C-alpha cells in the first residue's frame, strides 16, 4: 500500500474521532441542559415568559371562647401597573390619582419607570377598586389582598394587638402567634412578551393560597365587656392615669377578661405617633410591675398559716406603728387598731400584724413561700414581654426590709402574677399557669392543639386555703372591702392602697388603688383584680376607688352566668353619723359604733365626710373622713 493512501486513511480516522468527540460533547451538553440543569433553566425561562402577582393568603381568625369573632380579614385589592403596557401615561396617572386620592406626579413617575412592574397602592377597598377598573385603563392589574379587621374596635386592644400593612403581627397575640395565624400565599401567573406586555389570549394560571390557623381564646367577650365598662367608668370618675382589670378562672388559670383604659381602636391605631401607640398598646397587666400594697397581705397570711406560726387565738397589738432596725414604720391607721386576733388583723389590714407575721416566718421561710406563689419569676403566660416582678436578693434582706415586705412594700409584682398567686390561695392550693389561647384550629376546622389547665405547683394546703377564704370573706362582709359586696352572695377579697415612687422617693399624692376578690366564696370560680393608677383627689383608698367596680363586675358575672344567690338579700342599713368637727379618734369611735368601716385621710379634726351626714347606708359599709 502506498504511503499516500495510508496517510489519507489516518486523516479520515482522526477526523472521524474528532467528529465523534464533538458529537459526544454536544450530546453531553444537551443532556446536562435538559436533564441536570433543565429544572432551573425552566424556572428562569418562566420568569421571562410570565409575570406573577401574589395572592395574599387570608390570616387566621381570633375568636373568644364562645365563638365570637374578635379579629378577621376583609377583602381588599392591590393595584399594580406594567409601565410598558400603559398607553397614555398622563391620562392614566390622572385617572388613578383622582380615584385613589394619590399625588399625580408620584403616580406618573411610577408609570414612566423602566421596570417591568410597579405597585401603585395597596389595601384598596372593593368599591374603589371596582370603580377604577370600570375606567378600563390599559396596563393596570389587580390582585386580591386582605386587611385585618377588628369587629369590636377598642375591645381587647392591648391583648389582641395589631398587624402591619403586610399582615405581619406587630404586637399582642397577633405577634406572639404570628406563625400560626399567617397562611401560605398563592400566585397568579400571566404569559407576557419580552417587554412585559400581556400576550393576547394567554391563559392566566392561579395557585390559591392557604388560610392561616384560627385561635380560640379563654376570653369571654361578655365578661370582657363588663371589665371594660368598669375600667372606663373608674378612670373617668377619678380622673386616673389608667385603670385595669383582670378576670380569671380560679380553677384553670384561663384569663376570662383583661381590660385597660385608656385604649385605642385597633382598626385605626395612631401609627403617626409611635410614642402614643407604644403607650396605648402596652399591656401593663403583664409587662409592667408595681408595688402591690395591702393585697400582698394575702400571701403573708397564707404563708404564716401554712408554716404554723399563727392561729386564730393569737393576738396582736397595734399602737399605730412598729420600730424595726431603729426605723419607725407606721400602720395606715395612725391612731392604731389596738388588740386584735389574726382574722381582725386581716379585716383591718393592720400593717403591724403583717410585720409581726413576716418576722415570725423569717426571711428563708417567707421567701420559700413567695417563690411557691410564683413571685419573682414569670408566670409563663402566652404573651411576649412578660415581667417576672422583683424580689430583693434574699441575702440582702434586713429585718426592716422583711417587715415592709410583709405588708406589700419593698416588693414588686405584675397584676397577672398577683391574681395567679391569689387564685392558688383560695382554690385549695393549686398554682395554675395562666393562658390566653385555649386552642388552635386549621382553616378547615381541624383541631391542631388544645390547651388543658396546667398545674405548676402547690402553694398551701386545703386547710390553709379554707381558712384564707374565711378571713377574706370577712374583709368584704365586715371590713374595708365592703363596697365589693353583692347582696345575696358571699365574696372574699382584699383592698390595697400603695404609694408610688418616682426616682426612688415616695411621690406625694400618687397612689395605686386596688382590690382583688373571688366568688362564690364557698366554691371559688371567678377572681377579679381591679387597679386604678393615680386616682385624683383625696379619695384614693382601694376600698373606695377599686372595690366598688369589682363588686359591680361580680354582680354582672353572676347575672350573666345565672349563678344563684346563696344568702338572703336583705341588707341591714344605718344612717351616716355627723362627725364634722370631731377629732379623728372621736370620729372613728362614733363611726365604728355605728357598725361602719372607716378610712381616714390626714390627722386632726374632721373637715369632710363621705357620704354626707344622715345618708342611709349599709351596715359595715366603708366611709371616708378627711382630717386636717
């Protein structure tokens, strides 16, 4: 074979091999593009072929325990524009700005942009959206959206909270349970050309969203309304800084009502004033702490009974003050209460009695008991920002500190901590974890989670609990809590009047007036805590400011729930004696002789009395004398 022929065959073979390699490379590349990288390329292609508009999923509802809707969503629309598809931009801008009350220049700037798609306005009500659509402006598109709606406006504003324009929870339960309430958004896909113009005859595809979960609360809307009526009336009557109330199920920890005044309309929160919005939306009953004053004496008494350091036969003497560590600590009644048994000390709310009880307990035993009541730590309620209250470091407590803690000073609690602990004192000794949400359900009604009452500890024995109920019923029946009484029903409770501190010093004329009670006394079901912050004037005692509103709330709850009276409704009455001009000591003696409970302001001679002389009032009612 000639050399030329061999060379030619080699060249053909090399060319063939090279051609095979090229085809293999092409097939490999084709395989990679179609099989390995195909999914990603299809997505990129779809992004160029289609314009997608979001379809917002409906946010879950919030309901009360009876199924009343407290928060839901209303259909609104979002307006988009594809600038390339808008034919007469000036005319379109004029129509849009006039219909939606937007600035013409701003709208025209958006319609003249080079982007494929711009948002003109969100949260457009249906009527306005339909009105604009009838104008047939080319290049405009609408997607269905939702706007949060609160049917009861100002009701539960600090508890429910609110969302932002994107329907994301910003405060309250809307924020705490946002991941459950938020649904999964859908999309609408429309085929377009390379310039973003909709292809005539192209079919729009819809991927529907999935609605969020519904929350059912422990709140009872009817009881909530009773509480809101009480705090509004109290804040108005006493020109108070604020008033708040919690109603709790004694045997579960479920919060039946939580109200505060001032409030705001959840459908129109003051977003243009963030300081005001933060102040009005702050749930002070959970996130803020305060010095409880005499309501704290419930814990001191229960701890002393449980430890066996006091019994019904023990007597205490009050001369108007105690001296501890060289410091004179006054009883609220400067003339003193004299000799009294423990039940009388509780009824009279005598500071000297509770200083003695705290001393008998000692710091270690007293602190052990306070920790059992849940004080000094968070309750674990399902709400963001909860405070744990404040207890002094045990090792730093001096005898004078211990004495003050005994009657509710030098300690701070949240309202929720206080009512949760008191419920355990009167329900037989079980401390329950408080809660607001009782169940979570999917959009189609399937139950996903149900909260059962959660006992987190034991505080006192059944015997101590029964004795505490007896003492506290005496406070309402014959003591300073009389104005919380409801004819025909046995109610137990305790009043509180605490001075406020500013920059570490007592603020003159500033008080927190409170009452905490439970009913029915023989088998407690409902607990009510009423707090009035900074009532104006000289009528600042919890017995006169807070107790009456707690009593009115109890009366409404009894009527609403059909709870039958357990005692005769006859009320023994007397007439208010005229004590004007008498000394404080003389006036108190006269009034107590008339079977009345007395609150005094100042020392010296009586210059005013409430009610006026010769007014017919109930025996054991609380009256006020002002002395100078």
